[in-house]
C-alpha cells in the first residue's frame, strides 16, 4: 500500500467516526444559526428604516399642518377687526397680541362716551382658549379688573 492509499484510508476512518460526524453536524447547525441571524438582522434593520421613514414623514406633515394653522391664525388676528360680526368698530380696537389679542374702547373713535371696555381674543377653526386666556376670561367675568393711574 502506498502513502496515498494510507492517507485516504485514514481520512475515511476519521470521517466515519461518531465524534467527527457529531462535530460536522454541530458545525452545520452553527453555520445555519449564523445565516438565520444575519437574515433576521437585515430584515429587522430594513423594517426599522421603513418605520423611521414613515414616522419622519408623518411628523413632518404634522409640523407643516400646525405651522400653517398658526400662520393662518396670526393672519386672522390681524384682519379680524375688518371681518363681519367683529364686536366693535375696528378703529376702537387696539392690537395687543399676547396674552389677549385686542383691547377695544367702543365709541372712542367716533367721540362718543366709552361705556365698556372689551378684551377680545380671536380664534379660528376649532382652536381653544389657552390656560392663560381662560384665566383672563375668568378674572374679567368675576369683576377682578382694576384701573390704575401710574404717575412718574
């Protein structure tokens, strides 16, 4: 028997041994687990990227919608005195902006007596009063309003 035949015989015995067979099976399972892990990792990464893009798109659309609403509200505040059903003559109203939009003195522009003072908050759409605006409304309704003459 030559060296090549002996080597082949040794390899055949080695491969047919239960230890090597078990190691080969274990190695096969290990490689399979790695392949499965890589597939799930890539699938998860792709799903996460897609979810991020969708979330980013929704957040941007919401920000744009809110920005338009705010800008529309600001424009509405400026033109409100000239729209129908404004509670007084536009010339009697003074724009304040925060925390209330207008203070009005009905009759002042026409030289009549001022019999009331109006605090006017302009809202558009389904906008609600802020906490501060509700506090001001409550203070006025409870008569907690004073006139102060401040001299320097």
